[in-house]
């Protein structure tokens, strides 16, 4: 059997995608706000009922551009249990990340963890919607309004998720989605800034293209974060199958839920959340995850430590005395299992059997 891995890239309609590639090559319009980019932005706005979408080269640049457009300086509160790109974007935009812990079972930052971190230097809240799930959107909205702080969501994992029947994309001041090859909507690479704020969207669009306001006129200091036409065509082709993607992901998640051993606690979602089911995350017993992961890899199953060790533990962000108990515990126990549109029930059974045997072997040695 071929190696099973986390988030294997999908192409939902290869023939249509190749047809679009031919169209792009024939038109010789390869990048710089071309028709496929505009079509993707329009489709996102229509589907998720949001007013503005700015497509960018990747979600990391999307966050960086968004923070710059909001003129964020000082401190930005964000969870440590996230991909390091979240913190990097804050730093590269000229601000300083202040790390907070996350809550169980959502593994997202909550109001009671964020609010004590707010000081006179706080300029924004950058929350992370994780593993296809969501923060407590209502309480964070109230917190943002109370302290008059911009609220941004890193929703790289949560495109295609709903809260109380409403698609993500219109929460907070803006959300940023990822189109990376392993994400729910695969565009090879890419990102989307979505917002209902017209002025903010306009500024983000300027920043992604060097702040050009005319053929040879520049209004400020921008960057090159444009999405190419082929990336947009790939994302658009997969987006057109969003219901099919969710249905298959839900089926795979259901298989795991039935077959996982008791020692592996499957991540659950709040009753108000309809996730995209892109991620199957389990919590293993303490102090055995790394050995279990290695044993699974030897049998062709690539399960991922996702995220480890917590951003506040990296040398470039380490702060003396900062203890984030839940983050540090979860980072030692979380394991993301193989998923994807072509995974079968047979594959899931093999992964679960391999996981069960690996956990039993590790625990037996420790007894």
C-alpha cells in the first residue's frame, strides 16, 4: 500500500482544470489580477455571503498584508497553539505577538484567556480557527467591541466551516483562508483575505501589488503577493465541488470515529459548528505520542504532530517564565491522522489498526 499521509492534495475535476490551464496559456494572461483570480474572488463572495475577497499568494502574506492595512503596531494577542506563520506574520508586519493559551475541547483561544493579556499596548486580537473548528465567535466579538480592538481570524483551516448555519468568511473585521495544497480547497498555493469592510479590502488589494495606483504611480510601500492564474484556476475548480468535498471528509471522519481505539480521543466539535472535517485529530495518552508516530511511519502511515511544540517554545519567540499549560500538554499529545478525498474505509481501518498496535506496544514497554 502507498504511504498514507495527512491532507493529500485533491483535484476534483482534472479534465476541467487542464482545460482552464490551456485557456490560460492561450490567453497569455498568467498573473496580475487576471480573469480567473477575479472569478475566484467573486465566487468566494457569492458563496460565503461576504462583500469583498482579495486573493493573495499565500495565507501568511494575507495575514501580513491585513495587519499592515489595519496599521497594527504594538502588541497582537494570539494563541501559541497554531502554525508558526501566524506569529511570523505579526512580526513581519511590525507588531509583537503576545501568546495566550487555548481552551479544551476546541483548542482555540477563548475570551477568558485573551482578556487578561490586554494592555494599553494591545492593538489587535488575532484568533485562530483550528482544525476545521471555530473559536467562540460571539464572545470574541463582544470582547473586541468592549476594548475597541480589531478582531482578525486566521481561518487557514476553516474554509467551508459553518457556525449556526452561516459560512465562515464574514466574522470579525476580516478572515484569512489558505489555499495550500493540503488545505480544504487546494490551489497548490494561495490565500484569501475576506471582509465586509470595503476600505480595508481596497487597501489589501493595493498592498498585494506594490501599492500601484496607476501604471507608474505608487501610493505607499507594498509587496508582491499576487495570486497567479493557474493557482486561481485550481482553487476555483475545487471550490466548485465544495459540497462533495465536505461530504467525503465527513464520511472519512465518521469511519475514524467508529474505528479508533479508546486510547485515541477524537477531537469533537461544538454543536453550533458544522466543520469541513478536513482534519482528524486525536489526543494520545501522555508521553507516548512521538514513539507512536515513529512506529506508524515505519508501516507507511504518516501522521503529523500538528502543532508542536507551541510557538512560544521556539527560540525566536521564547519568553522566560511563560507557561501555557494546555498548549504544552496538547502539543505533546495531539496527532493528526491521514485524510483526503481518495482515502477509503480500508485505509482508515489500516491506520486505526496501526495506531492501536503502536499505542499498545508503547504502553506495554512502559509497564
